């Protein structure tokens, strides 16, 4: 994981490193179509809280994430460098062996009392056609968000395309990417509405 600048009361988030890969893998199926394998289960790993004062810092972190890494908007309540993170069931077994272990749940994670990051996850794959038409009419999802949240125009944010963006069969053109994750830096991680 990347080291980061330390600034008092700056925006924070956590990076988790799993023992096995997470995310999506794409391959060509027997019928010649694109197939997808997903794994979002964090089973056994470690966590580190990082200070991300700006979207530029966050972009640098995202660029260096591995297939075993995941971001978490919250921070663990208490950890040491040897604290493990696991599922509820495995966590109980690890604790029984005398090692500190937490779960990736709100029992062990919360939002810091300072700046933080808000995640907007957009995917139009299953949107009804009338909603797609309304989004197109206002200039797209970003314009719709800006109308709902005018401060966004001057905000500090990072937009990361969907993990399936640009995936296409050989000798075909990729479809336009529409899904994304948008990380917006907010003043109060505990109260996003007060941003």
C-alpha cells in the first residue's frame, strides 16, 4: 500500500488487502461471448487507514491498487499493525487463537470525525428507458448530479470508470463507458448531508 502525507483532520479512508483476488475477471466463453467472473468477498487480510487530502492523492492510490485491494470509506475503530480483517465466522476462529481480528462491518468500522469521501456508484445498465431519456435531456448523469448538488461543480472529486468499461471482443469496437465510481471529498464523513 502507498504511504501518504499526514495532515491533521484531512480526509481519510481505508485500504484493505485480501489474501486472494477480488473484483471482476473477463474471458471469452465457449459460445464466443464475453463472460464475467466476480468475487467481492473479502475473506482474510489486513487494513490500513490512509489520509487522502485531495483527489490527486486518491487518484495516485487507485492507480497502484492491486487485484487483492479494496477501498473502504470508513476506518477501523482500533487496529494494530498485526490486526487481521476477516469474515465474521473466520474472525471468531482467529480471535480464539489469540490474534487480534476485526470484520469488515459497522461493528468494527465507522466514519471518522473529520473530512472523508462519499462514493457515488452509477450504472445505467438496468435503468428504464424513460430515465435514460431524462438523463440525456439534461446533458448526462454529471449534469443531473450538478443540478441536484450545485456545490459539486467546485468540489474535489475523482471519477473512476466501471471495471467493465472498454471490455470488448477482439476485432470489435468497445461500447461507450457509462458506469463509474465517483469519490467526492466531503467536509464531514459522519454527516454527508452537511457537506
